[in-house]
C-alpha cells in the first residue's frame, strides 16, 4: 500500500527513540540466549589486540 502522505507517517523524536530502544532491548535478549560461548578465534584476536595496545608505540609502528 503506497504512502500518499509521508508526513502522516512521521513520528516525533521521543517515540522514535522509544522504538529504537525497545528494538535494541529485544535484540540484546535474543543474542544473550543464542550466544553461549565466544569462539576461540575471536578470543585469540582479542588477546592479540590487547598485546598490540600494550606494546610501546615504536614497536607498533614497525609491525605495520
């Protein structure tokens, strides 16, 4: 059904924010239920990132 007047569908900022928040809350609940464990490869990458952040700036630049 095509929209004949887009202004009729416009919602105010408060209702838009509330809708976005509700969608985010529901998605977080779904992801929490479906996610049981962090994949090992992701844990390796997180550890590598932490190592790189702890390294002195001069050694970080030489690895690029």
